[in-house]
C-alpha cells in the first residue's frame, strides 16, 4: 500500500470536520488572512480599519473551509479509487 494512502487512512479516521478546520481554516485560511490583511492590503497610512479586519477574517475563514473541503474531496476520491482498483481482479493476459 502506498504511503500516501496509509497517511490518508490515518487522516480520514479523524473526521472530515477536523480536517477542514485544521488543514483548511487554520493551516491555509489563517495565514492567508494575516498576509492579505496586514501585508498585501494594508493601508499606506494608519492602521487597518477594524471593519476591514472582520470582513477579511470572514472571507478567509470561508475560503479556508472551501479549500479544506476541496482537498478532502480530492483525497477521498483518490483513496476510494485505490480501494476499488485493489478489489478488481488483475486483467487477463493476451
């Protein structure tokens, strides 16, 4: 069994919601929020307005959740395809 399949089996046991929260919202959405809000889109003069911070936080949290969902779905499809291929008998020669 390939290592990525073994790793996915361990990951998927923890659940979809935890995966989306940790890999999507926290590991992708949170860093993107900080970079885009306080580095890329910071005002030239003064502090970032609280309303912009809140809007950005919501956008990047939703984006992170979407990112996590897409990664979960793609990984799950790959995993199920691997399991299905393992069940199939090998092709006959000739």
